[in-house]
């Protein structure tokens, strides 16, 4: 389950990077991408608040899964994150296409 969370995070992360790059923004840190998603997309209402919360949550869960020895995720939560990730990636694709 930890790997599934990790892969969902990276799908969201790279789609966010692509959408931000289309706006001329490029970052070297994951925390900078997270901040930019919130500033550029959530605060401007280009991305729904629930998808913004998803990105913040999956960011934290990926860190937990990668760096905490006893981190564990249940199948129901992982399935929910994958569904949310699909919506997030689709939203990033739409934001990329707007320019």
C-alpha cells in the first residue's frame, strides 16, 4: 500500500509540475511545487479546494510512507487516493490546456 501512495503522489506531482511549467514556473523542491499549486491554482479558484486538500494530503502521506518505518495505509484509503489522483491529474491537464 505504501508503494501505491508513493506512485499516486508522483502522478499528481508530475502533472502539477507540467501545469506549472506551462505557466513558466519551474521548481526544484517538492515543497515549492506544493506551495505553487496552492497559490497559483487553489487560491485563484482554478482548482477546487477539495483537490487542493487532496494534493496536500497525498504530499504528507507520501512522506509518511517513504520515511516512517511503521507507516501503513489501508486498502480503502489507498483506493480513495487513487480516485482523487485521477481527478487531480485530469484537472492539471485541463489547466495546462487553457494557455
